[in-house]
C-alpha cells in the first residue's frame, strides 16, 4: 500500500509540474516577456491542431519517428552485440572501448556531411540516431554484464561452464536492469539524432519543419514542431520508465 501511495504521489507531482510549466509558458507568451519569438502555449496549440495543417504534421511525424525508431533499433542491436562480444572475448574489450569512445567524441554535426555522401540524404538522421543509441547501450550493457557476483562466477567456473553459457545464464540476466536503464536513456538520443540529421537537407520530417520555420520566421510552426518532438520523446521515455521499473523489480 505504501508503494502504491508513493507511485500516486509521483504521478500527481509530475502532473502538477507539467501544468505549472504550461501555465508559465502561457504567461510569458501572453505578456511578451521573451518578445515575439515566444508565442503563448494556446496559440501554438491552435496552430498545431488546425485541420488544414494536419497532413503536414502527420507526414513530418511519420518521417521523423521512422528514422528515430530505426536508429534506436539498430543502435540497440549493435551496442548490445558488441558488449556481449567483448564480455565473451575479453581480449577485444580495450580496442572496442576506445573505438566507441572515439566515435562518440566526434560531434554528430561533423559526421552528418559524411553520412550524406556515404548514405542517402534521407537516412542521415537514422545514422546519427544509431550512433547516439549505440554508445548509450554499449556503456549500459558492458557495465551491467559485470553485475554478477564473484561467488556466482566462481560457481559457474567450478561447474565447467563455457564463457557462452555463463554469458546467457548468468551475466545477461544480471545485466537486464542496466540494459533497461540504457534503453530508457537512449530514447532522447534517438530523437535528437533523427531530427539533427534532418537539418542537413532531408525532404521531410520535423527537423525540416524547424529549419524551414526558422528561415521564414514562422514562429508558431517552429514551436509546434518542437512541441511534437518533445512530447513524443517524453511519452516514450515515460513508457520505457515503466518497463524499467518492472525489470528492476524482477531482476534486481
């Protein structure tokens, strides 16, 4: 009962925080405290839900969410696969660790032109999202795979378990809470990568709407695109948080 009360309190406080933020947004816009570039929340919502613009926003959402989703999936698979490989073959770990750190240290905005040349312009956002997610999942998985206790490791060694058997029977289950956290924190990274990639000449997507709105000083359009991207990222982040809580309760 106590845990249930804590969850209800968390939801209520979150809802109050969101309501206060939106009220502050509205007040700043109505009173022009930030100038013409900060419209009231109500103005943005009217613009966003105008039936004549629904097709535009739906096409942009479909393109951006598809690139973010594919980048999220690919980055997760690559990150977890490499983490599993270095766990089974430890001699590879120093090299893979350095490689992943170097790739992550390169600004995505510097890699985008290379992706435009090597890939189709439309897939630049997916490539950047993949790199962003890959690093998050690689770090989360490699750290989680070391969560198994030394006693359990010794037991598997005494029983003659192979590295592969120990990986699937011991290391991977122990790493699931860390992997769940990595999957949650990789969601904003996927959205950022997809939208950033669309700034480099994509023919559709929320990133393109943002660039076009900035160039033409279409402030409600800009804020509408930002709101859609932010709301979608927060929604999926929250859903993944529920999955993370379940995994922690089951395997922690």
